C-alpha cells in the first residue's frame, strides 16, 4: 500500500512543509523546492525497517523455517572420534556414546540409580543397546540433553563383534570314535573274566 500525503502548510522562507495523511509528517527542506520534493519516491508501508518486503521475508521463512533448539544444537555440535571418547572412562571423567551422540555424564555418576559401575561398564563402546535394554523413561531421555556435548564420528566406531562358536561336525551315531571302540575292546574281556571269577567263587561256597 502506498501512502499519499496532502500538503496542509508551507512555511517561509526556509520551505517548511507539513503534510496530512495516514501519518502526520513534518519535513524541513532547505535545498529543495516543493516541486522537486513532490517528485521524491513514495514510501511503502509494506517495507520493514530493513528495507525488505514483508511478503518476501515471509516466503523466505516458509521455505527455510528457523531451526528448532535440538536441530540447532546438532548443527553446532562438535564431532568426536571414538578413541577420544573411549579415553573418558573414569568416575571423575565419564563419556558415553548413545544413538550416535556423546554425553558427558561425569556429574551424574553419584546420582545414577544403578550406581556408577553401570555407567562405567558402558564406556569405551556404543552403549545404545545397553541404554535401550534398561527401558528408560521419557523424562530420563529428556534429562540427557543437559549432558549432551556433541556427535560421534561413526566411521571411527569399531563394529560390534558377535561371538561365533567354533564349527563342530554334527554327531553321527553310525561313526563311533575309534578310541571308544578300543576302550570297549579292553573292558569287555575284563568284565567277562570278573564275572566268571565271581560265579566260580559263588559255586564253591555252595
């Protein structure tokens, strides 16, 4: 919307002009005549103090909305490598890696319900599974934000190694080990001899 003013008074001799419109305006002009002043560009109220059209500014904010606090924290976060985080594994200096984020829980060690041993056991590794297995409440997850100190460089985190038992041949009852056969070949004659001795001794007593 362009604003038009109406001249209501012209002072002499220094060309003092008063205009009446949506906004009452007084202008003191010492070097321009009124005819020259009338040719000056009109002021648009749709422009803000910075000279930008408010519609353009609104469109810009719509396309690029301001970051939320959590998003801004993530964008400004420091990235830590795994070796650096793993070195913070003491009661007085304890960092944890949970869901790709790094937390300095040193000040929380004494207040942790499970004791500091639980937190210390989660250092030097990706503790995401340990954290999720416990089933923390939403309030506990929100509280973690004040211990957040940055992101972990995932390329430096070692892969989790799953224990694989050594390969064992399936048991086949038709293939009895040779040493078992040899033991039976040794024990069977002894059992027969012992049984014969017992029978003979029993018959003599009768």
